[in-house]
């Protein structure tokens, strides 16, 4: 059964963490609307490619332009079955947008599936929806998860594991795409 999924992105969203889930979800027949505050269908956002090159943290390289397919101003949570929050640097400023936080709160209140990866849980913490929930994320975000009342779940097998807690599916970074999307699809279906 086709599901309608909302993906919230912003400039410098992690390229893989937006494009790969979009393509996986479309491949299995779901409709994915991509939105960004202050953007409309036909606009794009810049992406960044983060990689693990052996330094103390990830490196950042320019990514592709990522297409916005729906108008942020017209988002009606009731029209969607699930929410995806990719990582990168975009969550830093997306969590400052009151409407983004309201959208996340509405999905959470309705117990609709929410998938967040890498820095995406920064938005979950800012929205106040992690209280008493287990959440995986990029390790540098663990303090925001715990400050938001969540229980940080460290990556079980390096950066390629996912964690499910009810309707919430989280993962530490793009190497977890197979596990993250497999778990999300299980919760979605």
C-alpha cells in the first residue's frame, strides 16, 4: 500500500541522508514530498557530503542540489503517514523554526512513524518529543538527546546500526542506511 511521506530538509542537509532514503522510499512505491521552510515546489537546497576520512570528526564536501517538491507553508500533517528527518548541518537551523517543531510534535502525538538520522535528532530534542524514548544519533548529538529527556543509544555495530523505539526509528549516520530504512519500512508497514 502506497504511503505518503514528508521529508523536511534545509540547506546543507547531508546529501546521502536525503537522497538515498528518498530513492529507497520511492523505489518501494511510496510518495515522498520534500519541503523546506521558506521554499516552494521547484526550489532546491544545497547539500553537503560528510565522510569519515580518519580525522577526529567527519569531513564536509559540496554535494548536489536537492529538489523541493512541495510547499512548506501548505504542510498538513493529517495528509501524511510518516516523517523523515535527514542529518547534516540543516537540523541546526531547522530546529529554530517553530512550524518545523509543530510538525514534528503533530507526527509524534499521532504516533506516526518518524525516521531521523545523524543530526536529525536535534530537531526531535528541540521539539520536546524524546522524553522517555530511546534514540540513536551521531555521537556528538547524544548530549542534546539526553538533555531533551531521551535515552541515548550508542551505535551497536559502528555507524551502521539503527534503533527502533515505538514509532521512532533513528540511526547514527549514512552508513546505517540499510538498517535504518529496513527498520523504518517495518514500522511504516
